[in-house]
């Protein structure tokens, strides 16, 4: 992370939670646009959720905690 980015991050982290949420959403939206992603429809989200739930219930996959995910990613 550059010095400019680190300074910007420090400034943003000093904002109230509601403003940090707005900044986070804007950043996420910009990443989605850059990656060419689109917003999923409610039907698509429901179908994906049902498929993931079925995988968990069948034992095909095992869920992990957020902490375990961060550990696996080295964060």
C-alpha cells in the first residue's frame, strides 16, 4: 500500500461508522464495475443460496468461520 493510500485509509477509518459504510459500498461498487460484474437478481440470489445450503446439508462442503477464513487467507 502506498503512503497516499495508507493516509487515505487512516482518514477513512476515522469517519463515523455510517460514513465508512458509504465509502465501503462505493469502493465495492467500483470493483464490481471494473471487474465487469453485475448485480444479481433476487431470483439468482435465492437459487445460489439454496444450492449452497444443499451442499452444506449434504456434507459435500463444510462451512468455516470468518476467523478461519481470515487465517487461511493469511490476514
